[in-house]
């Protein structure tokens, strides 16, 4: 698996974890992110990768900079889990 695929998979996992941690279901998250809930399901199942615009929308809906989500994903992909701050 290419490194980009590994990081993308980790990014989607981090987004899901953050969504769940905030108690957001697909419907609430889709409204906040401006994305269709079916699309979010495709992302979370790894059936489709988000565009940068969609990833940014999801990050904004979570109130976390996209760069922070990417940092967590890169750490997770490299096997270095990040402790919550």
C-alpha cells in the first residue's frame, strides 16, 4: 500500500474518531460540514477519498485545523499514536 493511501486511511479514521468523540452522528456532521451523509459514509468506509475541500469542510465542522488532523493521521500511520491534549 502506498504511503499516501496509508495516511488517507488514517486521516479518515482520525476524522471518524473526532466526530464520535464529539457525539456527532452522520446527519449532524453532514449538516455542519456541508456534505451529504451518504458521502460521509463512503469516506468513513474507505470507499472514496475526500477532496481537499471536503477534508477542510470536515475539519472546520469539527473545529480542528486540517493540519492538526493530518498531523494526527501521519503519526497514526507511522505507528506513533498521539496523546490527546
